């Protein structure tokens, strides 16, 4: 019996020990599970806090920065601050939210810009029509009244018309003026007359063919583009410096208009921006042109795209900028002989050289000097007492065919002979001869002084 009691006691002890171990094990598992649950809750809270912070940054910084970067490419758009605390799906959704906001801003800007272009296009057309009517009226007044203020008013009307044309072109409207085939040099003069500092612009004509002209459909657009380049060159250079426009002609590449100024120049960022605008981008928003908007290069770029011109800008040897506007060969033509050029158009360098050679060869063909027929009887003569100021060289006049140029001495002897014959005729008729006058009359002195002052 004793051993049975002992076995039962052992079994009871083992069972008690097993129950105690199981209970301790369950407690440990429960504690471990509780700790794991607590850690998971803390991690979830941390992720939630990080996600809330990222959403806050998305609303306050990332989306506004993305909108600013659409206008300023150098602006930085911040990324996720706590990338480790935000899982892949949440990070992807946040990035997609930035892209969606960027797309929405672009579409809205395009819609607003299109509406602004339409409004400005309609307004520019009406203003341009009124300015054209004012210009016609001013031209009529110039023929009726000799008042220099009318010329000043006409010039200011021309400046306003150029600004209106540029705005219309920038808003995808046509220039508003139709022309015939126009000489290239006259187009340059027309563009010069539309710039405030026109007196500083010097035109150098190096065209081999004087009568080279531009097709009618591209004449006014070229004048607008060149006027914008000249306005930019005069506005950003010192008033005491000149702006040079050189016309050059190339064999199969067309004609070149080179504008040089001695201005302040451009830094690399501004130069890159100018080249991008002159290349004619597909779309330029009005809001990207600054405040106030700088539309010159944008207008030229729009005309380059529409009419096939090419424009390049670089540093000028004169210290400022050099702009090269190329007109393709298919837009060029030659005027007929019956079309006369403007009297203000500068002759080409080759034509000036030919005229100088003819003028130099003319004295060699003069006949020998003839003796005076009679002594001048009181013939008024003018002698300059002071040398005339040096004037700009002008092309020498070419004598007509069969006409021999006369020297001043020959002209003097001819007039002396005529006056002597008149005196002889009056003496025969019993009339008293006219009183003789000295060699320097007062009227001649006054005119001479006026010439010197001029």
C-alpha cells in the first residue's frame, strides 16, 4: 500500500508541476503578445503621424512649389521628408497627387491664357483699326498744314501702332497690314521709323542686288520682327551710341539682317531664355513673360515659326549683343525695272563704288578751259569766307548722256557774256545801263551765312 501512495504522490506532484509550467508559459506568451501588439500600435501611430506630416507638407509646400516650378525652372520641389515611415503605396499616392496638381494647374493656366489671348486679340484689332484711321488723317493734315507737331504726333501714333501689332501677333492674330512685294532696304527703313531711337540707327547696305525684295506675304511680318529687335537694341544701349543694321546677301541661303548694339549685354541665363524664345517655341504663356511683360523676343519667335525666318543672338564685338535675322531664299524676289526705290534708301556699297569711279573719271573727259568772252560787268559772285563743315559723303551725280559738265569759271564767263550782250542792247536802244554792283552783294552774304549754319 505504501508504494501505491508514493506513486500517487509522485503523479500528483508531476501534474502540479506540469500545470504550473503551462500556466507560466501561457503568461509569457500573453505578455509577449501584449508587447507585440503594443509595438505594432506604436508603429502604426508613427506611420499615421508621418503620413499626416507628409500630407501637410504636400498641401503647404510641395503642390505650391510644383506650381511655381512651372514658371521658374530653377525652383526646387521638395520630396518626402520621412520616406522610411511611409510605405510604398502611400508614397506613390503622394507623388501622384503632386503630378495631378501640376497637370491641373497647367490646364487651368492654358485655359486662362487662351481666354486672355482672345480678349487681347479682339481689343488689338479694334485699336489697330483706329490707329490706322488716325494715321491716314494725320497724313492728310501734313499736306494741308506745315506744323512740325503733326509729324511728332504721327510718329507717336506709329509707335502705338507697332505696340498694338506686336500684341496682336503674340495673340495669334495676323499683322493687320497687307503689302506688295517690297524692297528689302525699304523694309529696313520702315522698321527704323517705328522705333523711338530711330536717329541712332545706321543702315549699311551690302546687298549685291539693289532691287532684291521680299514676298508680299512676309514683308510686314519681317518689318515687325526687325522693329522689335531694333527697339530692344536701342532701349538697352546708351543714348550716345549707334545701333548698326547691316544688310548682307548670301548665295543660296537668302539675306541676312545683322543688328549690332553697344549695350549692357546679357548674362548666360538671360541669353538662354532669349534663344529659347527666338527659336519659336510651340507655346508661350503670357504669364511667363514677366511683369511688365517683355514681349519682344516672343513676338519675333512667333513670326519665325509662322513665316520661316531664322533668328540668332550672340555677343557683339561692340560690347553689346548681335542679333542675326535670316530671310530664306524662297521668300526673296527681284523687283521689275519700272519700280523705283525710295529716295531715302541707302545705296549699296557696290553701287556707291561704281558711282565714285564714274565721278573720278568724269574730269578727265572735260574739254579744255575756254577763255572768257568778256569781262564780267558787275556779275554778282559769292565767295565763302569760312570753310563749310564736313558733311556726310553723298553719291556723286552722273551727267546725262551727251552732256559735258561745266566748271564754275565756264559758267561765270557764260553769264558775263549774257550780261554784256544785255548792256549792249540797252545802249543801242538809248536806255541807261543798269548800275553796277560790287563783287559781294548783301543777299549773297546772308545766304552764305545760312549755308554755314546749316
